[in-house]
């Protein structure tokens, strides 16, 4: 099925030919784009919440790849490499696909959407992985992706590094009102005020831990987003010992350290 609306999804490839082929398949899949758009109909139009569609999944995928690549650079072995003797390029495929498909269950309902997402993703994954992997490796990739999709909510424990990465990357889509804690659009409360306070998110190599996440805020209320969601997702990610957070507040045009989580 050809997607005639143009490419909606893209990531940095870093020479990963499998990822290049995968993204080509993604951008040709009309049904997938419809799923993502329909997820937003329920999330934004019907519930009055924030974005869970094409823009969100692209941001999450690129955040996830950034985290994964830093961890690999720091000597951390992805689970698909350790357990299945597959490659780093395969781990990149897993986090990309899980990021892409983690919220499609919203087409059914927000409640239990991780479960609905894995049910719907099963067939879509066969389409997206066609021509990228043979049958056995395709199944392994699919199982790893389904696990990461199901594990992205804060209260579900992931068993793989890749799943933990996707869980954290999902929470990091919080710049300029894009926070992951659902808030009613147009309503003024701590949820909306804190969401609008997040100016910038940076994923860097850390000094004390492999990953350093910097959250830049225009208002101290932004710390609510860190305390209420990001911390809990990192805590239950299975890779919490690899991540530190630094919240900064803009004061007189300069970024000042507001709070550290180590």
C-alpha cells in the first residue's frame, strides 16, 4: 500500500541498512499512518489530550536511538545482542519499531492501550519487516518489539534494555506543551502549566552514569513533569542505574541548575 501523503517518519540511520529499509517500508504503509492519525482522533479530538500520533512517535524513536547509541558507546550490550547473538543494528530496529507502534492501541481506547497496541501491531510488524529479515530473525525482532510496546507504561516492568529505553524515550517527549502526563487542552492547572514550562530536553553522555538527561524549564512548575512521570518511568525502566537527570531553570536568560536526580 502506497502512502501518497509523503514521508511522515524518519530517523538518523548511522549507516544502518536495515533501518533504512525499515523506514522505507514504514513510509509506504498507508494502514499504519491511518492508525497513528486515528490514535490522535481519540487522544486529542475526543479526550482533549495531547499528541499521540505521527509527530510523537517520530520524536520518541529518535530519542530512543540517541539513548541506545550512547549506551552502546559506553559499553552497554543490548539485550537482543546478549540473548540472541544478533547485532546492534537489530537493537536499533527494535527500539524504532516499538517507539513507532507503542501508542496505536489508542484507536480502541486509552485504557489498556498497551495491550491493544500489541494486538494490532502483530500483523503490522509482519508487513514492516518484510524484506528486512528472514522468518526466524523476523519473529525474534517481532517478539522483542511486542515486549517493549507492552512495557512502556510506568507500572509494567521491562525485561530488556531496549524496552527500558523506549519507556524513557516516551516520557521525554515533553518540550513546549508536549508532556506525556495527559492534560485537558485549554484547562489551566498544574498539569497544563507544568507541561508548558518545559522548554528543551537534551540527551547527553553522562559523567556519573552513561546517560544524562537535561530538562530546561522556563518555570519551576515544570519539575512536576519530572517528578510525576519521568522519574517513575526511569525507576521502572530496568536501566535506572544508567540514567541521571538534571533539571535547569532559565533565570535572566541563563540556565541554572534547579534539581538533580542521580
